[in-house]
C-alpha cells in the first residue's frame, strides 16, 4: 500500500513511516498542512493519516478541501484531540476513521488495513462508470457512447477506467504512470500522450461534448456532470 502521513510531530511521523516501511509499504511524509494538501491533491494514495493541528493549513481544512474536490481516498485522523466532540467533528468533516493519541501502532495498522479493504470492496461493487453519455460496463468490459459501442484496446480501457474512477479530479501524468503502467515507464516518455490521443479519437470524435480535458502542464480531468446527468 502507498500512504501519506500528514503530521507535524517529526518523531511521530517517522515512527509511523518506519512501522509501515518494515512491512513493505510506501509512506510519504508531510510536516506542514500546505505540503500535505498538495501531495493529497496531486498524488495517488491508498490511505491518508492526518493530524488535525498542523502549521499553515489545519487538518480539518485539508479534509474538507479533499472531499469538496471529490477525493475519495480514505482518511484516518490521528490527533491528540480525542474528546467525543472532537471525534464527531472530524468524522462529520469527512474522515473515515478517528484515532486518538497516544496510540499503538498495531491498532493504527489494523484500522488502515480495514479502511483500504472496505474501499476496495465498494469499488468492486460498482459495475458501471458514467460520464455524460459515455458508459463503461465493468462486468462486460464494454464501452459505449450515445448507445454506440466503442472498441478499446486493453490499455485504453484501463486508462479510461482510471480517469472515470477519478471523475471530477485532476489526474497527473505520474498517477497514470503508477496506476495504469505500473511504474515501468520513464516519466519523460510520450506514451501517455499517445494513448490519450488514441482514446480521444475513439470516444470524442464526432461529438461536441469532449470527455477528456487537458489541464495544461498538470494532467487530465473528466468533469463530474452527475448533477445534470440522470444516469
């Protein structure tokens, strides 16, 4: 698993990082709220461990910003603010779990594993991904637009699926390289540009509404039109 720990207590952050790394997991650290929010918004993580009291940007603001941007990454708040009112406020702000300090690493590990497993099961239950008049059937492995079936190669299907699963979010080139190409390509390669171009030619050609939009210098986005699309 790949985790982001946003924690201003360096000793606590390094303790968490060491524990997860010993189990073979990848952990990024951010000791300031601003850096943590940037990483959470631009990188892909399986879960985020978030302190509430942070310099620059506080934990609840980070959490609310992520949820307002449609980021569904599971977030566990790890905080010295452990009263009932504090926990309720954190959960109502969008946290998936709340663990008070001091804590045992074994409990933190168990909670993170459960969060990730729960989210994975939710993803499996989702059988259709929709954007405007484009529909991806995950069970039949078919894509159609305005009722017309579109023939996609395996990599094109994976690319479109990843973009659709992150609908409403900006997806960076790094995220695509890590999750669609499994880290096997140099970040300077044009393989993403080539596949995005081919994908657009198949799903956007002949349609006024373009599905995949480019955010210059940053990445790509499929806008979330769920408020206006009855599907």
